[in-house]
C-alpha cells in the first residue's frame, strides 16, 4: 500500500517540510564530502578487515582505497585513517603490483606537463601481456579520470623473489592535466576483470623559499644496529654538512630504533616506516632498498640543492674541502668551466676493513678513528656512491642515478670524482672470498685523514652518548 503524505493540519505540513529539508541537507552534505557517488563498503575476510572506498562513475566501479592492505607509513588516506609504512596492493590475477608512495612531479626540467611518480614493487613489467595495459586512475576533488600509462616504468633495482616469484623495483609514471593536482592515484590492469583498484594518496613535495644544501638518503634499515656506530655516523654526517637524513625502518630493533627516534625528535633524521609486503620473506630488505631511496629523493627534491645516497657503514670524506657542500660547489665550478657540466657525482669505493688492526689508543666507540688502514681503491664503477641533483634525477639505484629529466639530457650524466678530492670510505668486515680478502689485506696503507675531524667528532659523539644514556639504559644490542 503506497504511503501518502497527509496535509490536513498545519502541524503535519510543518513536519513534512522539516523532513524534506532534512533529506535535502543530507544529500547536499553527501555530495560535498563524497562526490561521484562514493560508496562505503566494509571488506572482511579471514586475513583482513578494513574499510574500502569504491568510486562509481557511469555505473562502473573504477577505484578503491583498501586500508586493510599490505603492511602498515605516516600519511592519511581517503577515510581519514592514518597508516604507517603501508604498501598499497593493486594486484590482480594477471599482474602483482604493490605501491609504497606517489608524488606530484612538476619539475620545470621535465619540459612537459606534471606527472605522478609511483614508487612500487611489481612483477617484471616485461611479464605483462602485450594485450594488457597499466591504467592510471586519478581522483580529483570533483571527478575521477583514467589514463593509459604511455611509458614503461623506470627500473630502480635488479629484483628479488617475492613469494618465490621474481619481483622488480620500479618508478611508474602517470600523466596528469596541467594545473590539476589529483588527491589520490590508483592502478588497474586492463583485461584483468578487476574494476576496483586501490587509491593511494598523492604527496605534493614541499617547496620552501630557500633551499638547504645537502640531504642524505639511506637504504632501508633493518635488524640490530650498533647504537655507538649509528651515533658516530650521524654526528659525522652533521659535521660534513648534511642537515637531513632520510631513514626508513623496516625492522630495526632495540637500541638502534631508540637512536633513530632521538635524532628524529631533534630534527636531523626524517624517520619513516616501511613493512614487509608478505611476512617472513627471505632477505626482503634487498627488494625494498631502492624504493625507499626514491621515496626520499622525491619527497625532498625541492628542499635541497643536492642529495647524497650512502649506507650506514660509509660516507664521503672531502680531502681538500671542509664539508660536502663545499666539495660539490668545487665540482660544479670545475665542470662548468670545462664546458662539460655533469649532473651527478660518483665517488669511488675504498674499504677500511674491520679485520685490519685498529688504533688501540682510540676508544672502541669510534670506529672511523680507530680503523685508519685502507686497502687498494676499488675498480672504477664498483660499489660507488653518488651525490645527485634532485632536479635532474628521475630514478635512483643505490649506487647511481639511472636517468635524468629531459632538460638534463644535454648535460653529461655522472662524473667519477677524482680520489684526490674524496672517496666513499666503507667500513665493514671483508665480505669477499677468503683468497680475495687475503690478497687485498696484503697491500694496505695508513690513512689519517679522519684525524682532522677527531676533536670535533669526539666532542659531538661523547655529548650525544651522554644525552642518550638514559634512553638506552637497559636496552640490549645484539650484534
């Protein structure tokens, strides 16, 4: 039986008008906060429980933000939930795709419209069927648009098995419309039959009025790290002119984590989390090393003139300059004067093996001051570390920048810096074959360059060690 509104009394009329006004208000609020017919769906299974946002355009579901996805990073996703270290799962039956972050890239040096860079791990791109395409789903304030990804992704690593199947590290690129910045981006594979894909928040990197000189990005941090070596390394970077160190914690335990948290509060370390895509994967850090480096570079690309990429057991010590920014300024002037300017600078590797005899007069907490014996410099190109121009580099491996923006293709790529100016000083036990280690350590040289920083480094490390004494009390470190 149909329901009829009865207008026999003024009271009933007033109630009906209020009801109509209430319904209209709800519709207006809904359209404002959830344009294009956002539908909330609770997704449950034996493995995940989460909130999914499905966006409907022309009655076709084209996007979803699955908060229950893989892992857990410092950002707010579509429904206001803050997650940490989250890898968004865009996988379908045809192609596995996990994304860590997305950035709006509007560098003038692109010589094109802005693009969205997606830091991801996926199946090898070559494994994708020729009949299938990667589709970018861009969520704007008032609409959702889809674009076919025109360019192949930019590889940033050599791959590693994930669930016993090869996976690769990439920077994927989605087009945009000039002047419009999407709020979020999703990926789907054409022909997969999977209409809904995840939506990943798009980060717009900061653009301060004045750039700082030097940022340092590090491979993913994991396991048990010696707090004394971390303090020495961080204080040394500060002395060498680094003002921000990007650290990504995969599984740092105990004292190492406390040290990073302390420096994060102080402002030297930009500490972020990353998670395993699948739990209990063997040596999963090998797959995440390059993605987090690229996240760090894109995140800080407008804040710094230069970005260095080193590991926790290495650094570049300038031989003729007081710090890294001064050394880079010298290199810029030198190559500019020759008429062949280079975009990036690579420093050759030199091992200071911890198997060699230390200077016992120096306290054990000072690794770089104790171990001042080096083996012969490594071959050109072996285990180098780089200082890059973030306005130029499009995708970075742990050792080299592997590509530059259009405007910088006319310049030289990466210059190998003369060892007389600086080398990548690398402190570790010899990891080579027994015969190779024996051969290398028969030809050693004493190098006292670190003594030029001895008094400043000792003062800084001792002060910070005392400052951290209470925080580290009772926290174990197991080598």
